[in-house]
């Protein structure tokens, strides 16, 4: 029947979550996630112990960069959590975690400069940043609804439901992919600003680059994992 999985494929969807391919994908996903998270935490920990030559805190570094671009209207606020730093383009608020806001270290300066880079992107209407912001609602729906649709579709053997779930998940993957140039550009702006404002010396700047590179790898890993999972679901749906 049109819209249903064929009889020959019924064994695949019911147990597909435990197939060798699925297990291998999950192992690779977990391993890649652990490796990248370990790298960023170790890099941040290493350079958190090195004070910047200027003595500026993360909040002061962010304010210096914002002021140099005429963005004094952006509010800098301290938030809880570990590495929970972010910039909210809707409220024009730059949120810095406790380990960054009032801390004078290479790691804190690098993270603060990175988030200030996002504020600069917003002010300059950076195209990929605008695209990512537009995709946020769709990506949120896609990431939450896709798994339910895919699993239920396979369980009740309705291919249309499976493909709908895949389409939703593809939107979430697109968001992950678009995030890459946004984050890389923010880091590029951060390093340029740190050098221009002479917040730190050349050796410390290399440390900030290491911290930002480690952070970028987490986004690369997330995009790669999402893309692999999408390809797996597409392959499974086409064989069913």
C-alpha cells in the first residue's frame, strides 16, 4: 500500500535501534562528543590559570570590544553555569558565566571576546548569523519532533511519517551546519579584537586561540554527528 513500509522491511524498523550500524553510530557519537568536550574543558582549565597581561576581566574585555564598535548599548550580564556564555540578539544582552565575567585569565578573555564577536555580527547584520536566528524556531521543533515521528513511523510501518520526521530532522541538521560559519567568524573577530586592543601578549593570544579552536571543534563534532544520523535515517528509510 502507498504510504506504508513493505512487508519485507518489517524486521528492520522494529529492531533498527539495535542494529550493528546503529550501535556503531551511537558509539562513534558518544566517543566524538566526549573527546571534544574533554578537549575544550582541558584547554579552558589550562588557560584559566594564566592571567592576562592587561589584568582585565572577561566583562571588561567584552566591554572594550563592544565600545570599540560603538555597541555600548549592549548589556553585559553575569549568569550561572559553566561555559554557559552566550549573546542574545533579541534582547541585546551578552551573558557571561561566573568563570568568565569577573575573572582575569586568558581563557576568560577569549570566551568573552568570542561572545562580543557575536554582538558585532548582530550589529553588522552578518548574513549567516541572520540565517541561524531565523532557523531557531524550526530547528527547535525539528529536534524535538523528528525522533518521535521517525520511531513511530517505523513502528506502525507508515513511510510517510518516517520521511516527515526525517524532513524535520534535516532542519535541525541545517541549523547545526549554518552554526559553523557563525561560530568560526565570531572567533576570528575575537582574536582580531584581542590583538588590536592589546589585551594580551602574543603568547597569551596563542592560548586564547587554542581555547577558541577547542570550542569550535565542539560545533564541528555536533554538525558531523547530526549529519551522520540524518544519512543513517535516510538510508534506512530508502531500504524499507
